[in-house]
């Protein structure tokens, strides 16, 4: 038994020595395989990271290109906004000028209307006075007609005696040859009539009245006005460009 035990111990010792001799080589091989696998994994990770970096770089270049496009669009938009603001300022200025001109025209039109009303009132007053004078003249005519010629005694009493010693003087002959005087009186009364005023010609645009001109001269005056064909506003004081903008504004 002891001998068998010694042999077993010897065999175990030899086996242990053989295992000790084999272990370093196996460990190295295993370590090499492990290191090789780790190196492959590291290379794969490095390639993946490189690919990710290339992707990120492409995305960054694309984003930068988009940013440049956005900046360019913003510049163009800023220019467009500036032009729009200038145009709006121009239109606002033109609108203020138009409002001021309209206010002045309204004041002028009101003044002209008041002036025309005064002229019409004066004309109506003169016409009424003419009618009253005509009525008075007609009444005087009727009264004188109803009275008839004066009696002979009254005529001899009222008229001076121009006969001396049975001799007719020229004055007496003229008095005898003179007929009744109603016609002379009528002519005198008619001469008192106030002549009718000539009709005033009024411009249909500015409502200005022009006494003593012909119809042709009035038409020439009306054609001299610059009138909007849509709202018939007088635009004499407007510049040509402002007048054209005003006319085109009606067509919008």
C-alpha cells in the first residue's frame, strides 16, 4: 500500500510538472487569441467611429450650406422689406398730400358755394325788385287810364294863357296842335324799368361764375381744368405723376 501510495504520489507529481510545463504555452495562446479578438473589435469600433465622423462631417457641411442659403434668403427678405417700407412711406406721403389737397378743395368749394348762394340771393332780390317795379308801373298805367284826359277848364286853368290881343303865339299853336300825352308818359315809365341782368355762365367744374363771356370761352375755360375722369375732382395743382397715381388708384 505504501508503495502504491508512493507511486501515485510520484505520478501526481509528474502530472503536475507536465501541467506546469504546458500551462504557460496554453495561456499565451489564449491570451494571443483574446488580444487578437480585442484588436479586431477595436478596429471595427474605430472604423465605425470613422464612418460616424464622416457622416457627422457631411451633415455639418450640409447644415452649413443650408445656413448660408437661409442667410441669403434673410438678406433678400430684408431688402424686400426695406423697399416695401420705402414704397409705403411714399404712398403715405402721397395720401397725406391728397388729403391736404382735398381739404383745401373742400374749403374752396364751400367758399364758392357760399359765394354762388350770395349771388343767387342778390339775383333773386333784384328779380323781386323788378317784379315789384313792374307791378307798380302796371298799377300806375291802370290808374292813369281810368283817370282819362283832364277837363277843358282844368287844362285852361293849369296851362298858361299864351294868347295876347287875339294873336296866337307859337306856343299856343303848339299847345293846340299837341295831342294827349299818355304815350309819352308810358314811354317815360317804361324807361324807368331796371334792365334784366345777363345770365351768368358758371363753370361746371370749379363753379366759378364769369359774367360777360361767351359759351365758347366758357368751354375753353372748362377744358383747361385737369379733372379726374372717375371722381370728377379738380387736380389742377397736382403734379402729373401724382395725378396719374390718383387716376390709377380708381382702377385697383
